[in-house]
């Protein structure tokens, strides 16, 4: 039997990587049943999905789409103009490919496909990664055949969905295999080396870059090695900092963050849903700094869900800018027992069978619809 799906979700790695992981899980699931599975992705070729999806080996179709602003502005005109073209592309793709379902991980580039999926009567399935759902997922969740949630307790946001299941957030299986001592050896770290890994998400973080520079410039973190993932938007700062500070390894992007999440004595990170799932899978000692301008402040909800259970520390963006992060970081670095307790509690929150839960939930709905 052959199964066909169109998957969408883009703009940031927080939408794209879970979408790719969902595709991988469906391929593995149906292969194990001796069925075949075909997946096509939609999104914008000039955004990150246009790079990451083909790199993962999946067919990718460009769809015109622009974000709808929260308030009326010139951006609204661009969004309205792009929508008919995007819908036409998706309508033609649906007629050509005939998927059993369309699946989204959110983001504005998903809207044309989901509208055409609804119009064609094809089951719409949603994975909502955050502890507070985004606009697109709340809108399409009203008629969704299936909503899968990354955090428990958010079912109330989708009262009209036919089925809501808490699956956890999908992360690459390799994340669950990262052993701290192996990763430290891989990075050439000695037993008494102290490593701090700082990552501001795929787009980077000016606040976290500024913190690292201040810590190095003032000598507040003596005998500490920093690895900083700047993000492509901060490539100039990345080059400048790398040249100025020998104890800093600054890069624009890191392909396998799991190694650094496991090896570091402490990680300083934004609180995107995927990042939260990854630190739990690895069992990291982490300080989460929620991005203050995330829609509906959803990163604070994400971070709080872990911090409330002792799995991480969290600090506001304003407090980092006010210089309060250094003391918290040094307190953790100077307390190996606290590090160990945070790692243990963080790992206890991991959901190792997320991909299996997702594949089974999708298959159950497909079988029922057929």
C-alpha cells in the first residue's frame, strides 16, 4: 500500500526540523509495515526550508506566501496579493499528488496549503510545538482531523478539533544517544575544562551575543571556554569576536548542536520548542532566556514548563541585558552537584517515543478516514 503526504512549515528551524523529523518517522513507520510512503514539502525557496528540506532528501515545492501582520500595515497588502498565487500552486499540487493528508508544523508559509487542503476535503493535521499555540495552528485547528501537541495541558486551545493527542516534540533520534563524556572527548575537552555553549536559535540573538562579549571583555568568566552559535544575521559580530578572543569559538550555525548540549557544563539558550525538547533529550544543564518578542510570549511558557520542574534555570531578556546572567552562570559552574541535579531533572522530562506517537496518531486517523 502506498501512502502520500504533503508537509508544510517554515521560516525558522523550529518549524522546519520537526517537519522533517515527522516525515522521517512516517517513512520509517510505513517501511516497517512493508508499505511505501511518499512525502512532498511546500514552503518558500528563499527561506530556511528551501535549504534544509532538499538537504534532508525530500522533494520541495515553492509556494508564494507572506506573513499576515498583527495590525494593518503595508505588509497586509503583500500578504493578500501573495495568497491567491500560493493557493493556486497548492491546489495544482494536491490535484497532481493526491495526498491522504496535509500536515503542518506552523508558520505563515503553511497557510496556502492548509486552505486548499480544507477546500479539497483532505484531512488537515497539525503539530503544535509550543506551550502556547501560534495563529495559523489555532485557526486551522478548528477543523483539523488531528492536532498533536508538544506540551501537555494545551488541549483547551483546540476544542473543535476531531482528535487531540499529546505526542511531545519530535527531535532527531541521535539526540537521545549523546553521552556527556563521549561528547567532551569528541571536542577535545579535559576533565577540568569548563565549557559554556551559547545558542540563540537559527536566527541568532543579539542579547546573547552581547552577553558573551561582555563576559569576555570584562573577564567576569575566567578560565571558561565559550562556544557561540551567532546565527547568520550576526555573521559580522561572529568574525570580529572570533578574532578578538582566543577563548571563544564563534560560528554562524552548528549542524549538530547535540554534541555541545551534552558536553557543555552549562548552556545558555533561547526557549524555542525544539530547543526545549533537545535539552530534555540530551539532559543538559541549561539557562533558558525566552525571546521576548515571540508571538504571545510563547517561549516564556515553554521555558517555564521545564523550570517549574527543576529542569533548567530561566532569566528574562531584560535581566540578561542588565548584567544579571553572569552571576547565575558562575554559581552554576562552581556547583557540580547542581549541574548534575539539573541534568537529571531535565532528562526526566524527555519523551523518547515522540516520533512513534506521531506516526501512530497519523496512521490511526488515515485508517479511520479511509
